[in-house]
C-alpha cells in the first residue's frame, strides 16, 4: 500500500469545515425548536408539523455528532502525524 503525504493545512481546514457545518446544524435546530415553541404558545394550527421537523433535526444532530466523533479518530493516515513522546533517560 502506498503511503501518501498529508497536507496538514488541508487536513486542518477539512476538520474545521466539518465542525462549522455541525455547529450550523445545531443553530438551525435550536431556531426550529424556538419556532415550534412559539407556535405552540400562540396556537398555530400546524404546530405538529413543526414538532416533527424539530425532532427529526435533533436526530440528525445526534447522528452527525456520532459520525464526527468516530470519523476524526479513525483517519488512518493522521495517525502518522503524531509524534511519540520520548521517555526521559534515567541514569
């Protein structure tokens, strides 16, 4: 198997984009929950649809969180970037 060199800047940018996308999804979900709550308090007739969409968005956030947590730890090529700590020599 060929070993590829990883461009550290590109890897950092990729991880940063994934984190920003996840944060954006959380913000959109929070706004959706606020609109659902506001619709329930004001007696909006289609609150049930808003509630279903909010629940689905919360599930999507959970799936994204699990996917990101596993994905960043299992990048095989990034393991070569870590340097091993040297143990101090004792005399």
